[in-house]
C-alpha cells in the first residue's frame, strides 16, 4: 500500500522572506525620506527660529546643513566603499542625531547652527541607502525597492505640510527640532536592527583625504557662492573670487586623482561614457525637478497683495489638501517605474518622465491661478516626477559594478545637489525681476512666477535631451545584484 507523503508547505518561508524584505524597505525608506522631511520641517520652522533668536541671518539655518552635507558626502561614500555601507550609514545617522540633539537643546543661535551643521552629515544617507538596495535584495526586489524608496518623496509631499503645521502650532519650533531628533534616532535603530551588512566593498584601499578636501571644498565654495550670489551681486568681485576658487580646487582635484593610488572617485569609472552620461542626464533632470518647489511653494503660500504680490495666499493645510492627489500620483508612478525597469529600457523611462514633467509645468507657466489649475498641472508633472526619481538610482545600478555602487551614487547625489541649488537660485533671480520689496520682504508678481516655471521647464528639457547621450546598457534584470540577500 503506497503512502502519501505530505511535503511541508513553502508559503511560510516565502512569507518570512517577504516580511523580512518589507521591513528592510521600511528602514531604508525612513533613511532616505528623512532627508526630505527634515528639509521641509526646516523650511516651516525658520520664521519662528528667526523671531526667537532675533537674527537676520536665518538663511544659515538651512544653508549650514547644505554646506556640511556637500563637504562630507565624498568622505562618507568613500568610507562606505572601504568599510561597508551599513557602517557608513550608521555613522552618518549617528552624527546627524548628535547634531539634531544639539540644535534642539540650543539656547544660542550660533550653537543652533553648529547642531544644524553636524546634522547635515546625514545627507549622505540617500546615496548609501540606494547602494544598499542593490546588495541586500534579490533581483526581483531591486527595482521595486528602489521605486518605493524614491516614491517616498510623495509621502513627504503628502504628509509634510500637515505634520509641520501641527508641530509648529502645537509645540513651536522646539517641537519641530525635537521631532527631527526623535526621527533620526528611530532611523538609526531601524538600520542597526533590520538592515543586513553588505559584503560588497573595495579590496583594501585607504581614504583619499587630499582628494576629499579638494572635491568637498570646491563644491562647497561653489554652492556657497551661488547661495549668496543674489546678496553679494552676481557681478561682484566677491562672487567671482569664490567661483574661481571653486573651479581651481576642482581642477586640482582632477590632477590629484590621476596620480594617487587610491582615488576618491576612480576616474576610470567616470570616464566611461555609460557612467558620465547617466550622471549628467539624471543630475540635470532630477536637480531641476527638485528646484521647482522653490517656485511652487512661493506661488501658493505668498499672499495676494494688489500690485505687490500675486501669490495665491493659501494656508499650509490647504496646500496639503490640494496637492495630496499629486503626491499620491508621485508614489504610484515611482513604484510602477521600479517594476517596469525590469522590462523597459531605463532611458525610455527617464525621457518619458522628464517629458511629462516638462508638459505639466509648461501648462503651469500660464495656468496656475486656482486649485483646479494647480491640480491640472500636477497630474502630468507628478507622474513625470515619480518616474524620474525612481529611475535615477536604477540607471546607476545598470552602469556600474557592485564595488562602484556607493561611489557612483555619491557622485550622482553631489552633482544633482549642485544642479538643484543652481536652478533654485536662478529661479529666485528670475522671479525677483518681476516683484516688489515691501517692509524688507521680497514679493513676486504673476510674471515672475511664470518665468520661474519657464526656467524649470527649460532645464528639465535639457535633461531630456541629454538622455540621447546615454548608450544602451544592461537592463536591471541582467546586472549583478543580491550579494547580501
């Protein structure tokens, strides 16, 4: 009599694997989107901070994190390649937490700025989290996880205005600062407990301190000069001297990297057409889209004052309510793009997303005077934005080796950040040409908002055209992933 042998079901094991991957995604999403959320919270809190500390230098409240983040980014991503991505992410998060605590406890504005400066080191979390994604997930999860990480920007755009308004109204700017510290502590715990270590790193090697100082210093000088350009004057000798100093530092960096045994960013990697073309196109496209918030936030939140300001005068809550469907579209488009990337050429996805953003914001150059028009603009632009932010880390995965992943992500983040700052500052300049100053505050007329959107449209279009420079590469389904899965 034959016996029927019952095999143990496989579903529980698959369920455990899926649950484990889902928890890792949550930990990495927290790490990535905390950077965006802190930026949003800082923006809403800066007016209260300026009043409390009675300072006219409130620009440093956000500029400090940007400058330190820019300077330390090359060092942190190089450390990730040498000592492990999880260790580097924990280091950046730990330093960021110390900075958040100093800022939350500060009773002096200069101490507050020191804390904000230390917190800027956490900016390296974004490229590190994307690099970890390649190592810790099996092939079928990589695209989806990258899309979810990128789609989290929609969650921030959706919930950020509600959260920041509630914190500020209920607990003041101290409540905002303490929320930053608590969120960073939670992020540190999630990474420490749930994210596995990756075995992928450079064999041997050492930190290129001279190269890091030259690159970080050069880019920081350029970022600072652009940030202060409107204050100093774009034709002033001070602005020119900073720009020249930045360019000299970057040129010397290239010469140094050609001669050191362990370069910060291997020039052999960045000389490959597949790599530099992807870095260029994604940085311009994504950096331009990141800068559009400067125009839109001023457009909807500035008051409507005849002949002085043509803002819509919305509250933060109304802005959140009106734009919430757009934020949802960003999330859906980002996750969908991560799935499509396994089958569709990433160049097509990048070009399509950028074109949709150009179309949406192109409509907005003339149609931005009501909630209905903002939503109409945002439907196309939101889908395009979700596609672009999702496909950027995927394209980096497709053109570099696992050992180069952290460095390539760092280079892309650095270039995208510079593009965002340049476009943002140019948007301020363009908008202020059609505006007025009342009681020390710069206001903008309708023509200024239209020109600001035209600037973003033009820069996004340049990013779309640069896609033509990218040669065909392996699809996501063909690259080496999952070494730590």
